[in-house]
C-alpha cells in the first residue's frame, strides 16, 4: 500500500497498481479532457482507469469525477459498467469560459458508489446552499424572509419566536430545519454555485493550473462522501486542491500527478498547509 498523505509523481495507471484492493474510501478527481489543450491534457485509457478505481474502492466507497460535454460521456459509460450511479451535480461557476459555440458556465460532477452507500452529510449552512443567486422558487423566497426576520429579532433582543411551525407546515418539514428560529442548515440541492479560483491571467489560476477547482467545492464533496480519517485518492491531483481539502478536514489523502510542474506546485501547497490531525 502506498503511504498516505503523500503526492506521487508519475502515471496514475502505474502508481495505482501499488494501492491495495478495497483500501480507498473516495476517489475524487478532475481528469484531463484528452483533447490536447495543454501538456497536461493527455488522453487516458478510461476503461483501464475505471477498472483500477473499482479495484481500490472499499465496498462503501464513492467515485467522483468532474467533466463537460462531450468528453465526459466516455467516463460516464465506463463508470456505468462497473459502479452504481449515485447522483449528478451541476456546478454553476458564475463566470463564463469563452467558447466558439455557447459560452461555458457550468461543469458536471458525477457521483458513483460500489453498493449505493448513503451520503455521510447532505446539509450545509443556509447562506452557502440557498442564497446563491441561481434560482429562487416560492419555498426558497419564504425561507429567505424567515431567515431575515430571525436576524431582526436577534438584533432587537426579541424573545418571541418568529416562526412556529405546525403539524401542517410542509415547508418547515421539507427543509428539516433545526429550530423554530431560522433555517441555519438546509439540505443540499444538486445545483451548486462556487466561484472558480481567482484568475492570475487568462489561462491559469493563482496556483498556475488552468483548471484548479474551488477549495470550498472540494471540501463539500469530501465532507459529503467521507468521515474523518478515511482515505481520499486523487489520481489527477493537479495543483493539489484535494490534498488541501483533506488536510483541513482531517482526512487522509493520496495524490498522483504526471506533470512535474504541477507536482511541484501541489507539493508546495501541501507543505504550506497544516498537516492532518489524524494519522
């Protein structure tokens, strides 16, 4: 078994051979498109890769990958043959990637599992989940009003409960609210909105990699699909965001990166981040 909390430089299909069967709790990665966008954008043997993912995952493990149409289709087809489809998330970036056709404003996040394991966490802070500016249905508008009313009551020192749900209040039940005061935590939807990492220039983010994922987005996935001390594998770790998320959330990680430039970049970021508390 490879040593955990390490990033390895090399071809993931070769490095993954040294991982024990059924030893990884989550494979989370943003694979290359394979269309030659840059030196890192190599074509991957997706069938062979997916078989390795299936081999190393525990029986309760999850497999998550990012992608866009149409290159994501083959990744989905291979995953469907070996694993169980769990869910699909649309990540709305709130910034646009120029295109010769329609400009790209979102990416897909596909979630698979070995045996249909339930998510470990599906709730987040109200402002992170609901107030994203993507869409507002009637229920969400009512939740916003309720939340603002509660804030006013807190500021004014009022002891009166702003909302006292009754047995017939289906809206309150729908959001599984933790108190009568305000929806502090609500259930995730399958549409997420996170800003991409700040662009340093037109082609690369502040970390020098053109497709660096937002840390908050990766942390939500890690918390949703693992518990503390579980092992997360990212075979295409790029600038190291998955490793940083694991360090901050007390998960173990194994990363792999073929590009020496990005491997060095990821190592630098990991070394600058506090080590996991759990070993």
